């Protein structure tokens, strides 16, 4: 119930329908992470993208396209405690942004496990936005476990997020477990 300066009271109820889309294959996750889309549609803030099982990317080619024209991820990715593992991404000057999720914008990633992930851009002058999430502009990261993560690039490099560019960003219960330190930022 709201009251304005004239002391009149109003009551409004806001509602929306939440859609849940299951992510059960490597190809579905790859498309979601690299394009910010599921099928032909961009992600929406009213959709939960729920991982249905562990995904092992051994022998999967994770190619990088020109990410400057891609849509940001704005929905909720719920890993449901499953593990995404064995991803190897290698960038160069042709694809400066080297990451799993190009950009999270007012979206969230929760209950996810990432294991044996290598994200490396070898270009010493252009390798940037390197991490599981390249860029974050508002969003929520909750209950994320990262084990044996390797990231390297020239600038804006992080295990979970390469760069935060604004908005309200929240991180809770996120952990990185590495046997050796493998975060590398190359000097220009």
C-alpha cells in the first residue's frame, strides 16, 4: 500500500511469468554463454536457464567469434550444483575478448561449478576481458565454485570476472581452489 502527499492510498500488484529453459547439452551451454541467446532469442530477465546435468567439454572446440555484436546475458543461469568442466579457450588478436560468458548485464549466475577451465589470450597487447565472465554490468554471482582455473591476458583479467563496468554487482559464496596460482596479466 502506498500513500502520496494528499494521503490517498493506492495498492498495486506487479506480476510476471517466469520461464524455465533446461540446458542439458554442451551445444546449448556454448550457445547461451557465447551469444547471450537460447535458440534464436536473446536471454530475458524473466527466464531461468537451468543446467540439467554435468557438462564435460573434453575434445570440444570452443571457438571465439567477434563478440562486439553479441547480446549480453541478462537472465539467470542456475547450475543446480552441476559441474562444467574441461574447457580450453585460446584467444588471439582477432578475438580480443576471451571468456565463457561475453557479458552479464543485470543477470545472475548461481549454484555453478567450473572445473579445469583454461582461458588464455596470448596477444600481449590486445588480450582483454579474460575470465569465466568477460564483463559484468550489474548482476549477482552466488554459490560459485571454481577449481583449477587458468586465466591469462593483457588486461581486464580475472578468474570469475574480467571487468566490472558499473551497475550493482553482488558476489556471495564464490570460491577459487587452485593448487598453483595461474592468474596472469601480461605487461604491455
